[in-house]
């Protein structure tokens, strides 16, 4: 274990997980987990950076942890825990806040996009989201962070914070914080909305028709694919900038069927939408069925899920505490006696 590189990633419990979260992030965690020592958290502190409903936060958080297991996260290689159960995340965020220039945060695309939606009510937490994310990663001294394309800028900011911290507080050649690398896979890195192929699929899109959730029923999947945006061109092709919806739907078919790009290109080159949509529907339902079955099994055994999260918290906390002590010592803090 000691020599393995460490991986850290997470998803916010801000609604149902969709195919973007799965294909951009969780599926990759599952595929790479055997090569690394992995920590996957449900980032519930991030979930309150936009207005949230307290009545469903805890339930959604447990649901996402269950989905990690249902998607194939293997506890032999991976630790699953809930971010707010490890207080070091908040403490390191404060310490890092004090060395992070405000203008770095104001430049973040996600902040600008989400702040616009909230108008006057935008909270400080939304601006600070990337520092909390940096704390999540750095507490575990992660080597790799598998995420979708939309998180690339936040990873770059994390690296800038590491360099600044080490430069200000670490001895030369003895860095306190480790520089993490993003792991972004080309295919699935940016799954697009079903109603607009130029916008990413997102939990916060007001239209349910824009995304397929991992827990959608067969009827819902059928309806969403039937009504998704297409174009009038016959013959389906990848990588045509004029046909973003076509590229997105073919990519979904490729990833969910497990076929190669060349196989899908050959299979679909003469197809019309009337032939392709039922194929994509059937493939999506079949790909999600085992995940859904496993999810319902796990949710029916609350004691099991709680024990997974308890063990996860203990393991995560051991590592997080050590890093926090090193950071505070480097910054000159006295240690409690
Ligand atoms: N459309 C996407 N394509 C590929 N990857 C995606 N991810 C999110 N959307 C796509 C990846 O999923 C992981 C978890 O994301 P998150 O829940 O922490 O936050 P998010 O990026 O804010 O998710 P959403 O759905 O886009 O929520 P809203 O609507 O609130 O912004 C990350 O690795 C992310 O890259």
C-alpha cells in the first residue's frame, strides 16, 4: 500500500447523478482503482455553496455513497467517506484561504457561471469552492485526481496553491504539500445536454429532459431519448463541429455499449435518427440496470452502508490529521498540549 500512488475524487450530493458524472468521473474511478490507493468522498460541504434543502441533504449524501458502491467501487482498493465527517477539510480550507489571492478565485469560470444564476444572493462559499476542493485533495497528499473536463481549472488552481504554500512555508527540497495531477480521459470528459449539444449535461439544468440520471426508470430513459435534440441530416458521424448533438449521442452509445469508436462509426454511418434512438435507448437501459439493482440492494441494508462510511471516515481521518499537523507546523502554529 505504502508505495502506491494515491487518488482522491468526489461528487456533490446536489441532486441525482447523471450520465456526465458517471462517464466523466465515476466510471474512470472504477477502471483505475486497482492501480492506486483510492479515496472517494461525497463532498457534502460543497453542496451548500448554492441554496440547498436541509430536509434531503443527508439522504442524498448516503444515496451517492451507495451509488459509488453500485457503480463498482471496490472496498479492497478504495475508501469511501463523507467529507463533512472529517473536520480537517474545513480547517485546512481556512489555512489555505489565507494564502490564496482573491483574484485567483474571481477568475474561476464555474464561479462566474454559477454566480450569474444567483444574482445578489451569491454566497462567499461559492467563491471559496475551489479552495475547499484544494483542501480535499491536499489533505490526502493525492497524486492523481480523476475528474471531468469542467474541473480542470480548479485542479490548476490547486496546483498554484501548492506551489505558493510550499514556497512560503516549506524548506527547500522538503515540500509540505504534494502537487496533484488531473486525470481527465478524452472520451466522456464532457458529456453534453440532451436538449442542447453545446452545453454540458448538468444537475442544475432546470430541464429534466436535458439529462439521463443513473436511477431513471426505463420509461424515463425512453422518453428523454425520444425527445432529445437531433438534426435533420441522415447518416450519423462523430466529430462534426456543425453537429454537436450527433457527436454527443454517438459518444454516449459508444461508451455505454463498450464498442470502439470505429465500430460505432461503421455501424451508424447510414442510420437515421429513427433507427438510432431505439438502439441508444436499449443500450442505456441495459447499461444502467445492474447499477440500479445493486443500488437498491445497498439502500435496503442501511447498517452495511453505515459501516462502510464509518470505516471510511476512520481511514480518511488518520491521513487528514497528519497532513493538517504538518501544515500547521509549517505555518508556525503551536500544537495543543
Ligand atoms: N457533463 C459532464 N461530463 C463529464 N463529466 C462531468 N462531471 C460533471 N458533469 C459532467 C464530473 O462529475 C464529477 C462530479 O461533479 P460534481 O457533482 O461535483 O459537480 P458538478 O461538476 O458541479 O456537477 P454538475 O452536474 O455539473 O452539477 P452543477 O449543475 O451543480 O454544476 C466531476 O469530476 C465533474 O467533472
